[in-house]
């Protein structure tokens, strides 16, 4: 992809040459520009990563654009349609990667160049499997490679729980409903759900389904039509309870998890919210001692749907994957610079900056934070690392099925469909996709 300002810069170069000023300007022009878009890491962390990469590679300029999740994917869709995608794009695994796969390069050859023929040993097998989730049959390509991994869970505000006289996180769905009422009476949003952010709707449902039908959830993620199985309908019924019984806030379906929900949670106005290991990044973003040390926050897995059941097992995998678009192949210099930036993002100075800010969990072997953490924060981090080793996948592979799931979960929440009817609608889409 030609960078928009290059023709202008060539004209300026001609003008400065005429003035006898070409030497310093030509030196500046020798730098290769790499463009990058994502929703993550947050702006300040990305800026620090870019600064480290440019310091390590003075011949490269990285122009990074970071937007909130919903705005980012709206802009990405428009750029793909108009042929103006940047060189590198951030993507979650599964449906989102598959949506943009036609615009992406297979990174297997790039990975061999960057890390050698045994490059795959640097990533956990589960992460590599998830990177290819949803690929067409016979396509073993890697269209994204992970920078960081994540574990999903529910976070809670310890101060809010104390003021609502809640001694500990809920262990059952009935306790979750009761605790939500106590939090609301104490002046808090009980459980914030950004229902307008489809990914978080699917993630909450998946956490529940991991209890009611873990095997079926795994099959559904691979595209199999299993949505009408009893366990999947049971998960949809539990999802319905969140809305019917006032666990989530009024107007949840039009709300956004980012930036609104996260900001309200950070401001102390929310009791519980479904986020994950990346919430630890707030320690580098806030001056509030409760966030700076995470002393004001705790985490738990979605409580047991049935009285004698168990909480959800860990779900997780790739948090952020990077793909190189075919636009990056406009010149050998640009291609090489883009590959260099990719390496620094995943296993070099860029990722080290992100890890030191606890942006999330490392995907590349041997990478870890180098900053000293307080005991509570260290315990949270170590727990996440352990949970990641046993986490089950958390992404839907087929983008059409994913959109059908989100639409039907929202229909359940709005009272427009019963759980059984909604799952039947998703099933019909899955069956059609399977043929």
C-alpha cells in the first residue's frame, strides 16, 4: 500500500533539493513507514511500544492508530472495503481473523524468516491451533500470530462488595442474583454488560456454556451444528436470567464494554464486570492506589448455574494477534520493515514494554515482565499464568455463526426470543454453514 503522503513528500524533496537542503531531508526520507491499527494495547502502552521499536530500528517509523473496540472494527471494515488497510492489523482469533483473512498474508514463511524453521516451538500448541481457528478445510495457514494471551473471568470491586455487605464472590447463579440486588441497593451498577459489544456477549455466554456443555461449546467453536443440545439451551437460559432478574444494568443492550464499562468500573461505580487478565494493565494506567496495586479488585469465574454445580472452568487463548495485510507488500523495503515490526511486537522490545505494563499474558516462550510486583498483584499474575495452561478455547471460528449467535443472544436479552428459539436460529445458520 502506498502511504498517502508519499507523493507530497517527493514534491517537497524536489523543492528542498533546489534550495540546497536535500542532505538532511534525504536522510529523513530514508526511513520506511509502517502503519498499524488495533484496539489493543491502549494508546499510552502502544506509544511506549512504538518508541522502543523506533529506538531499536532508527530506519523505521511506526504510525499506530488505536481506537476503542467497536470503533476500531467499524473503521477496519470500511478500510477493507475501500482497499486502504494499513500494513499491520490487530485481530482476535476465530471469526474476526476469518473475516479479514482474504486481505492477510500467510505468516508461516515470515515466522520462519524471523524465528527459524522451528519457530512454532515458541508458542503453546493451543495458541497456534486458535490462530488457525475457522480456516477453510485444507488451509493450514497462519493469518495472525499472537502477541499476548488472555484468560476470561469476572472482576469485582472489593469496596463495592464491602459496602453492599457481600462477604465473598457469588458461588451460584442464585447468589449472583441476590448480590446484584444488594449492589444496586448500595448505589452501584451490579454487573455491567456492554451488550452492544458482540464479542463480550459471546464471551459471557461461552463462560456459562463451559459449565453446561463444555464439549458442545468446543464443537460449536469449530463450526459444528450443536446449538440446540440441552446444555447450550441451558446456557442461553442462564444468559436470559441476567437480564430478566436485573443482574445487568438497564439499557445493557445499547451499552459498550469499552470504553464505557471499563471506565465506570475503574471509577468505582460498578460491582462486577466480565473482563479478563488484561485488566491488570490498569496498574500502569491509573494513579488510583486501588488500581495501581489492584488491591481494590478481585476476580472469580462465572458462578455455578445450578445449586450443586461448579463454577466455569478457565476460558482463554489469544488476546491479541497481529496480521500483515497484503498492502504491506508494496515494496521490498516496506515488507522487510513490516516483518521487523512484527517481530518486535511479539518477541522483542515492543512486547517487553507491553508486559512490563501488564498489558496481558505473554504468548511467546521466555517473555515475562521484568518489573517487580506487589504480593497481591504478583499472585493475580501467577494465578493467570497457571490458569492459561489449562484454559479451554474461547473463540467462535466461523464469522457467520458468530454474528448469528450475537444477534440471538441480544434477542433473548431483549425478550424477543426464548432461549430455545434463539438457539434453534443459531443452529439453522450453523447447519447451513456446514454444507
